[in-house]
């Protein structure tokens, strides 16, 4: 046995890749040699019943968890097999093909069919995740639930013409041929190209992967680590994967770009053009019949035992501001036991209905006249609100005890995932993201909205994760066309897209905002003054701002299209984010989100950080491209006066010019009005 292990180790070292995982199942081969020339895997050819033996015979390594995600299914009437990859359990997995590290060109060809989420038909499951690892350098191509192809450095939306314009291209419902081509000039000079049905859709480059100092070899559980190999499967932390594959062809150091698939098949004496007719039923709906009835999810509502407890349980209807139930962090800037502003209230909301009060916020909004203040007493209010009445002020008594919540993360479109939406744009100017709109001349009378001493909590993504739903976008508050918005001492809890501010002018102070990806997004001019911005734990790295073209919503205020401004804020992340490698920690903002504003007033996203304190888990490069076209370089990013543990780590940032400093140092200059309730 000792002699066999020595032989295996020697073989792997000769391959230029060090592998771990000898404690795994004995039948999993870890001594496969690097491939060369042409390598064709036809599912079932090596073994029709055992997917491990079948893949190993073709040279593909598997993870320790392969049984949960890889299988052979009947592919056609002539009993050919198809390889199925299914990571809908939320656990990533992939195959690995050993290489020498001396390759100059690697081409992967495959024919595949995926699926959309049956509970969310606009959302596809990821159909591929592939990268070439050369030492510590990596060149990646992956497809995600947002129907994008992402590389190591940039991404592109999948559309019918292969650009960021046009209609979405559905690549998962039908069979398509894919070709990935990697050219390796040097270890740090690799390029990747993705072709679908012969058409180039995306090109990318490589990046250096900062593996943990303790990771010296492949981890056979996560299928990650330094070495020389080609990886294929679904190892994207943000997307569940599902796909059926008729074959996998890898060609080393030979240019086959001019060779048709039919001719490739003739050379290999294999049918590479026919689409299998699978008997596999595909993903089935898992959505519970009803959404949870209360603020704490019950085990029976997500298919768990009766003694199961919601990990974000809120006891006695009270949010613990010193140790938030969602992240166990302290909401630093939120005032405890605040006073209630002295206003003339047109209505009071109380869940008990005491003293003639309304029991729901929606009913109170419906009954009051425009330009009315509504007092909201302590309680948990499960409501989905659309506010189109101008001049509404929602005034709570305490954000720890006055909570608007819901489970709104159940559609593929961002507009369907809104907990509270305030839309004061004139009728006819409302558009879906990306559509062209007519810009109104000026705001109507009482075009304002105020919120004080409230918590907005969208638990939709939390609920989805528990039953297996893929949608993560969970907007707590959305705003369109609000000319003057004042928010004070509020808490916003969500995951992706927590705040969706498409257009308007917004002032927020002494508030807490939590999320993970693009959790402050849209084009509204917004000043965050003395706020706490918290990034949740997220394996692929968090992004705070996805700024669309700066948009106040009206021609008369267009000179104030100044973007997102963080003034004297605390930028913090979950402590586990510090363990992520640089690049997968926290990104402050990224390239302009095209279509994310309401009226398309401008086409440049703007983000400014002034005198903010940042925690350690911020990427050294704080800005990220949106895609290959909408790069960080084309957007407007500025940092001035940054402090805190993460400040010294941030590199390559632009400070404000004298003119910019004069503009952004004054809240009134940025917004065009003096904020007040």
C-alpha cells in the first residue's frame, strides 16, 4: 500500500499538480495522468452504470461529493447516455482534467441543454462553469442565473445578437454547441473565448488567484487550489447549476477553429451534432404552497421539523440593534429609544386597532390625503406596499419595534421583488429597466416621501434559501421619481438589491443598510450621512453599489444628478469576509448599470466616499467592471479622507478635484435642497 501511494504521488508531481484527498473514498482515482492531443468523453462509453468509472476512464477527476451531483441518464431512443450535472442543493461541484502546465492552446467543445427555475421561469440555472488553472493563474468562463457569461475580469449579458443590446438569448431550454478556447502565451497571459453555435459571445483574460497560504494543493471537497488543470461543472457560489451534456471534447495544442462540428465527429467517428432526446424530467417545483405567516419562519413552512427554529428569530417583535438577528452585528449609527417628531398626524396605525387606529399601513395610506403624516405604533407589519400618493410621511416610534416585513423575492424580474415601493413619477414615465422613457419637465406638488424610526425587512431571500429557491434579490425599499426624500434612523435588511433607488433626490441619515451584492443600486442622487453600511457574509465577495446613470427624474433638477455620496459613514463587513482572498472581499462600487435608472437622464454612474471609516475586508481594487463595455474606468468613482483598518489596503483611487470637492462637501450642493422632515 505504501509503495502504491509513492507511485501515485510521483505521478502527480510529474504532472506539475499536487493533489490532496487520499482520505476520500478508495474507489475514486487520484492518479490520472495529464491529457494530451484529443480527449473525447462520451457519457456511458466507459461504463453505462457507474458515472465515477465512466468519467475516470476518460481522464476526468471528480470531487469527494460527486455522487450528489453527477449522474448518467438515458439520452435517446438508442439508449445512449447523457451526463447530468445537478447542484440545485446549493452545493457546488465540478470535474477536473489534469494538464501539464505546458499547454499553449486548450479547446473545450460540448453540446448541452439546461433548464430554467420552475419556480421562477425568468431565471435560468447555470449551464456551465469552466476555467483553465495554470499555477496560480486562472482564466474563467461561467454562465449564471442572471443569464450572463462572466469571465475572470468582465462579463456580458446573453442576448440574441451577442451584445448588451437586444432581446435575451435563452441558451438553457434547448440544445446548443459550446466552444471554449484558451490561448496561453505565458502563465499570466491567458485569454478565453466563448462561442455558442459558432458565434463569439465573450472574450476575457486571466487573473491571479490569491489562494490561502495554507492551500498548497487541490481541495477535493471544494475542487479548488493551485495546479495545472481544466475544471468544468458548477462551482459558482452565487448560482445553482443544472445541465445535460451529450459529450465533452478537449483538444490540446491544436487549432480547430476552422473545423466544423460535423468534421470533428467524422475524425473521431462519433456523432457530435445530434441532440439527445432525454427522458430526464428536469428540475421540479419545490416552492411551498404559501409564504410564511409571521416574521419568524416555522419549520412546517419550509419542510422542516416542528422543533426547527428560524436562524433569524425576532423575539417579542423586537429587533436587537446591539446584535442584529440577521448578522449578529451592532447597528452603530441607529439611535436607540428615539423621540417621535412632533408632527400633525392624519392617521395612526396600530396592529391592535386601539383607539380607532388603522390596523395596516396600507389602509392608512389609502385613507389619508396627499401631504399627510402617518404615525406607526410598535408592531410587526407584514405588508407589501406601493405608494403613489405624494407627500406621505411614515413615522415610526422605534426602528427596533416598528418593523415592516415580507417575503418578496419570488420573481425573475427585479420589480417583482419589492417590499415597499414609492413611485411618484407622472403616469406614462414608468418603464421597465433598460427601456427608454420620456423625462418629465418638473415634479408635481408635494413630490416628497419621508420615513423615520422604521425597519424595512425583506426576508424573501432567507425564505427562498430554506426551501431551495434561487432568487436572491430582496428589495426592502424602492424609490422612483421622489423629488425630495428624507429618511432618518431607519434599518434596511435584505441581501441582493436591498435599496433600489432608480431616480429622485434622497437624503438618509443615522441609518443602517445591510446586504451582499449590489445592495444599493439605481440612479437616484442620494446622500448617506452618518450611516452604517454592512456587507453580509458572501463567498464570492460583496458589492455595495451598482450605480446606474445618475438620475433625479426631472429636467428641472437634472443639474443635481450627482450619484451616490457616502459622507461620514461606517463601511463594515462580516468578520468572516476578512478570510476571503483579495478580490472576493468587499467592492465599493462597479461600472455603470445600464437600464437601472428610471428615465435615462444621464449615462454615467457616480459613487463618492467622503471621510468614511472602512473595515479590513475591502478589496485592494475597490471598483469593479459591470461588464466588458461598462467598465469601472468609464464610471465616476472618488474617495476622499478614508480611514479605518481597510483604508491603507485600498489602491489606485482618485481623489476629488477642487471643483468636485466644492460640490460634494456640501449636502445642499449635492441635492439642491436643505434636507428636513
